[in-house]
C-alpha cells in the first residue's frame, strides 16, 4: 500500500510516458478523497484530454469548476486563486497563519491532467502563448501560497512544463 499525506506534502506531480497510468492514479486519488472526506474536499479539475478522464466528476457537489480546454483552464485556475485569496482573508481576520490552526477542514484540490498542454512554449500564436502564460502564473501562485491555505496541486504530465 502506498499512502500520501497532503498535509505534510501538499503538492503532487505525476510523470510518465503514455499508457503508464497517470490518469488512473488521478482517478484513484479523487475516489479516495471522496470516500475519506466527502464533505471536506473541493475540486478544481482541468482535463486537457477533452474531458475523457475527469468529465465523470463534472456534476459532483465537490467539483467547484472543471475545464476541458486551455481557455477554460484559465478560468478554473482564476477561480481557484480567488478561493485561495478568500481563505487568506478569512485567516487574516481570525488571526491565524494556516487552515490547520483555524480549524478549517476544507481542502481544495487543483487537479490537472496533461499539464504540459499549458506550456507557453508550445502555444500556437501569440494569444495562445499569452493565455498559457497566464495559466502558469496562476499555477505558480497556487503552488507558492496554497499550502498553508489548504490548496493542493496535483499535476500529471508526460513532459515537465
């Protein structure tokens, strides 16, 4: 059995070649989170395979947002960052430094299958590159600020971004 404690190591990267089980692992993680903490998880899902991997979760109450294309990914990442900033303000009002200290149980999981599709260097045209750069900026903010605020990134890719 392999376990992972998102409270100790908040972010998770899955890498591997095609057909190596990255999406299966993501689905297993989502299922495990739903079974273990159904009232304490919120998902911000980005499935850049057109929805074939994560589309089944679209109508769950735990799914805050879902995206299938880069333009939708930008909106999902923006929504996650806004939720993160709201949590940050809540902690500030409470005089706490992290969600654990404040007793906030909800954890937000930003899950991106095929994150390499958001690589600005692979953008087609200036507008596409700029959109993907904006996505990268949001992902950077989530990774740097999100840990203490209860936001966890799970990224799967064949190639590092």
